[in-house]
């Protein structure tokens, strides 16, 4: 089950990066240099929050699945 959880973690991190980028792009709507910088800052903030939440969920899932060992 460890291989499945590892793959799930990597796929989740990729999804977090894509979804947070899309959310930041729609929120900042960059059309110039400073709005692009704002987009990059938002993407970093939203992406780190999403990664933290995803990591927390994977730890909980790993602890639930690891009880059978």
C-alpha cells in the first residue's frame, strides 16, 4: 500500500500546483509586469496552502491504511 500512497501523493501535488495556478491566474488576471508578479506571489501562497492541506490529508490516510500492518 505504500507504493499506492506515494503515487497518490505525487499526483496530488501536481494537481495542487495546476489548480492553484489556475485559481491565481483567474484571480490576478495578469496583463502587465506588476500584475504578473502579483500572480506569481498568489500562486506561491495558494500553492503552499494547498500542498500543506494535501500533505495533512496524506498523513491521515497513511495512518489509517497503516493500521493493518
